[in-house]
C-alpha cells in the first residue's frame, strides 16, 4: 500500500515536470489565456465567453501574482488530478499494480499534455468528466446515496466551468436506461441530487436569462464561423490522435463490457460513450470536445489488460505493454506539442500538414498550427501600445480600443504603462468599458490586419492628432499586420460614440 502511494506521487510529479517542458520558450501566452485572466478582474455569475468558474480561478491566480508560473500551474494541477482520479478508478475496479501503472502511463503520455499547457476551461472540464464517471462508479459499487450527491456536485462544478459537460449528461441518461443500472431512476435520491445540481447552477442560469442568453448567441456564432468548417469524418478520425499509445487499452475496455464478467454491470459506460459521440458527430463538434470520455475507459482497459496478461508467458508482455504508450508518444509529440520553435516547424511542415495540425478553424491549411500562431506577437503589440502611452500626458483619461479580445488581453497582461486598460467590442470586453468613470480624451487604437481604413479617415475628424505607431511584424503570428494608432485630443464625446456602438453590437 505504501509503495502504491509513492508510485502515484512519482507520476504526479512527473506530470508537472512534463507540463513545464512541453512548450518552447519562444511562445508567449495564448490569446484565450489573456481573456480568461481578465475575467478575474470582473467577477460575476457568468460571462459571454464562459461560465463563472474560470473567473474565480483567475482571481486566485491574480492574487498569487499573475505570473506565467501560476498561469501554467493551474491546468497542470487539473491534469495531475485527472491522472489521480484514473488511478482511483483502477483501484475501485480492483486493479493491481500493473493496471495502475499502465493506466497512469497511458493518461500521462497523451493529448492531455497538450490540453494542460494552456490556461483554458478544458483542463477542468475533462477532470470533471473523469471525476463524474468515478463518483457514479462508487455509487454503483456501494449503493450509498451520498455518491449521487457528490456526482451532482461534480456535474454542477463542470457545468459552471464549461457547458460541454451537458453533452455527457445527454449521452449518460439513455445509456443508464439501456442497462441494468436503470433502477437508479427509481431512487428518490437521484432526483434530490438533480435538484441539488440545479440549485448550484441556478445563479448562472439566472445570469444567462437576465443577460439575454449570451450562450445561445455564442453557440450560434461558433456554429456559423467554426463548426461549419468541421467535417464529421474528420471529427471521428481525429479521435485516434488523442490517446494513440492507449488505443489498445481503450479498445479492450470496450471489449471488456461484453466479455469480462466484473465489467458487464458497467455497460452503461459503453453506451454513454456511443450516445455522446453520436451527439457530438451530429452537431459537428470540434474533435477535442470528446477528450473527457477517454480517461475512464483507460482505467477499465488497464484492468482487463492486467487480467489477460496474468498467466503463463503473457506475463512477459507486461513491460512492453507499459512502454508502448511512451514509445508511441515520443514521435507523436512532435506534432502534438509546441516543442519546436516557429522557425523549426517549416522544416517539418509536411508532417504537420499530413495530420491536419496546421488546419485552422477556417478550414484552411496554414504555416503553423493555429494555437501556436495564437501565442506569438503579443509582446510586440504591447510594446507598440506602451510607445503610444509615452506620448500621452493624461494617461488616466486614455483607453486602448482593440479589434479583438486577444489584443485587449495581451496589452492588459504585457503592457508596462498605466492607463484605464484595453477593451474591445469582442467577447466579454464589451461589458467593461469605463464609460461612466471618466471622459475619454485619448484612444490607442488597435486594428487587425484586415483594416479597411489604414489612413484613419474616420477618426481624424474626431481627434486633434492621429499618429501611426507601427504594426506587428512577426511573420508567424496570427496577428501579423495588426496596427497601432494613437488618437490624441478628442474633439467630440468618445464616451457617447462608444456607448452607441456598444448598444448597436448588443
């Protein structure tokens, strides 16, 4: 027992080490990370982009100093906890040391390293999926109603973090009805637990209704701009890339629900996988939405694998089986992780293109993977904004008006100058303009590369002076060509113009 704890501790420490070495130092923070960090400055029961949990976590990160170390620590922590829950699931299934080690290695050397690099809701989302499967398993094994309430709390946490977990519920409900576990619906504590979950998520639901259901608008925008470019065949094919070294384990998990007596009573999990995948495929979901399904099946498959390799000559296959996920991951990591600098990737572009790693959400092939391009050029942008700030005397009456949330968040994070901050009509930043706090005199304008008015003819009649400060020149950045202008000395009410534009956007 003591050895098991030490081995688990070793895997958890290795997880943290791998996360900090899984990204090349040439990359900066990701555009989404900037937005999520700024949520911590505006705590609420909901946001346009995400539910409230990310904001509360960001507040903690801000209190801790808002350094890159803590920003990267949070997703790494959630990844380590996911590994620990898989370990506990194997334990609950009566798996031995081989099953524990195989499951840990399979989870450790997988796409979760990539997911846990970025400060996004995804890491906690997949942890909640895995934890929900585990707490439900505990209920099936013990029939103690307390586990239903814990499951409800896990679902509520997942829902308040990312609505994606709702799709798991859509898949799990019919799956339970098709299995012997359907008796759960006769248990009044299930419905009381459901009521608990509803009460926990109610503040966010109220916020949604009071704010005109922004999640609906967000989903509509996502469907028309991104999901429309997702091919259903690509969604299914890309599932094979997430846990390449654990594919035999996952397949054996599915087999075990029909052939291994101890697992037959959990067949609802298999049906939950099928139904959830059907929903995702029908909706043209992004492939990574389904990642949270796999860790629990790695636990089931590892236990079954242990049983198959428990006798005779098969025992000698245990070491190769444990090493398999590592050996497969080493070459795959080249395209899965940002371990190469932007200058090195063109040398391997054929490999990246082959696996679709350079296909962006617009459906087109680019020079770099989209996430990599989203981690470049931000410091250069902040430096341009700072250069504009140095030319202004009344900084406290100055705002930075950006074309998108990535620009606004990056300037808020990297800028060394003072000011009211950077804002945008994009995402949650549209709600944060300080229009009632002071009269805006100067504007630092950040315009994307598709700007249709580089001469700033529109703004020249409203400001005494318009100066071009420069543009992002990093050829590998998604924001290459984004320009910065200083609009100094307002001749009209900037507050009134912005307020009118905000009302039009809403």
